[in-house]
């Protein structure tokens, strides 16, 4: 039945599930045996179709391409002997991300997670214009099992950093760790500390910025303060003041896109070297901006212990501070 549209196949079976677009491919049908009694549907699918990982099986089920006894089901459905399972396997394989032997600055690693110090200039995951050379490509070469964790192009990723922001990123090495860590980030249970050098002498010396953020209506690739935007909250504290610059410790409580950069620019103290939200004419930094994810603190999902990881300032940023100190 290769090439039949999903809707046509279900009509032939006498049932049409909710419409989520058209999927073409090969129909596979089987009857659940006693040996699989009580197993999750996604697990059974992954066993019956070895070309599918369990994560891919879950996405197939969520897309409505799998039925049990003629009805769509959830991935967690517990199958019973005699259940009639039908699924449509996509003809075109999902896009794959190639492992690349790119050096990684590994801060910590165990069987569950990986903590990496990302350099500035490295894109976190493949995207239009950046098909390779990303952190995900490097992680896949370092830990191949991460390929089946989460979406293929974001394998293992729990959170992200901007291309020109350096610092700590946590990568999950299994699905359970991914879900647990994503939950901590969503519930604001991960303490994030950034170091930022900004233009001007910041006043007051500490404060909290609570300004909602949304897409810039004129420049869709940028973010901006917006009354109808999503809530965003950032705390800052002055660490050191120079003639025309200030070194800040920054704690974003939420995780909006470009949040720290936009909030500091909104205050009138843009990040040094930020060509998007800051001053384009400056001499301290030309290739990147001065924003570094220096510390992460969270509960290890496997041990339930509170853990803290730190990444020192990269040479190009510490050199800027040395230059300011020598003036």
C-alpha cells in the first residue's frame, strides 16, 4: 500500500481520525500477542519497526498515524492481547544530523547528562544557514546515544544560548533526563548566572527588570519590549564599574529569546559588542558580544542532589577586562 494517503487508508478501514495533514507511506498492521500484554504502545511500535526509535514512534503516534482497533491512541496506551495495530511508516526518512568530531569543552559528564562550555560563534543546533558545525553535531560525535533523545535536530538539548553567547549548556543523554530537566527549566527551578559587560555606568547598582517581551513587529528576527508579550524577569547586580562600562552579574528568572540582551538595552545599558540591540560603533569587541553563561545550579534528575557548575570567562572576554583595568 505504499504511496496511499493516510486519509484513504483509514477510509478503507472504516474510520477517519482527526486530520493533521497528509502522510504518505507504507501501512504496517499486526495483532498484539500475549508476550506484549501491558507494554506501552510506543515501545511495541519501536520493536515492530526497528527503523523507528521510541521517540520517533511517539511522534508517529501523536501525528495520528497509528491506530489501535481502528482508533487513535496515546503513546502511553497499554496494549492487550488481540489489539489490532495499524501504522503508516513515512516513506521519506526524518532529516538526520551528522555527528562531527568538533572538540567540546566538557565541564561535567555522567550516564545521564552532559554539561558543556559552548564557545562564542558556535550555533547550538542545525537551522537554515547552519546545517553543520553546531553544538548538536559535536555532541552526537561525543555521545551517539543522544541521537534518540528529543527532536533529531535538537538531540538532547534542554535549553539554548545565542550564537555569540558563550557558556554553560546542559545536554540530556536519555529521554527521562530530558523530560525532568525541561520540567525544572519550565518551573524556574534552574538558577542561571550570566556575566555581562555593558555600556555606561549602571544605576541603581542592583535591580529587577520586569518587562514583557515579544517579536519586534518591524524586524521579526529581533525581540522587543511589548505590552502583549510574554512575561520576562531579569535581576542584575553591579560587580565592577569602569569609566564608561559596567560589569554585571545577571540572573534571568525566565528564559525568553534574547532576554538578557533586550532587558539591558531597554534599561539603557546595552551589552558591549551587541550589534543587534547595542551600539555598533565600539572598539572593545568586534567578533562577539560580552555575555557569558557562567553558572548553572539545579537538581540532578537522577541523584536528586543540588549541583552547581561554573565556566570561566573565555580569554577574549578576560582580555577586555584586563584592558579596562589598565586604563
